[in-house]
């Protein structure tokens, strides 16, 4: 009978066990981040198992990198969307400022035509 390799999930559990002292030494909020990173590795366990790499940390790091890349792509897409919205808002502000300037010029022309300053007039 041939010898079988452990599943990637088994390998990942052993990696988590080896890194447990490191995790315990982290601050609480960083422990959560560390757990999220290992969660990314669990998410890609099937693909990592197909790699069957001699170093168990390589597929873990690759899975984490892949998840981080996806997160960066999502954040960049959201940033582009927000920048577009800001650009639209800036265009609206510019249009309103132009209208205010037009009203100001019209007011000045009307005031100049009456020969009085708008501040001198009484109701």
C-alpha cells in the first residue's frame, strides 16, 4: 500500500498549531487579523491541496496573497466609484457658483441702472 499525503486542511491545522504561540503574543485586534489571514488560506484549501508543495507555508501565503489582492481590487473599485461621485458633486458646485455669479452681476446691473446702491434703498 502506498503512502498518502496529508490533506491541505491537515497541513493547515499543523501550521496553525505551530503559529499558536505567535498568535497568543499578538494584541487582540491583531489576533483577529491573523485569524482572518488563516481564514483566507482555509477558503482556498482545495486549490492549495492541488499544489502539493513540499513547503506547507507556500500555499498558505499564496492563498493569503490572493485574498489580499481581491480585497485591493474591491477597494480600488470602490475608490473609483467614490471619486466619480465626488467629481459629479464638484461639477454641481461649479454650476451653482456660476449661477450665483450670474445673479450677482444681474443685481449689480439693476442697481447701477437705478443710480442707487442696493444698500441705500429702503423698503
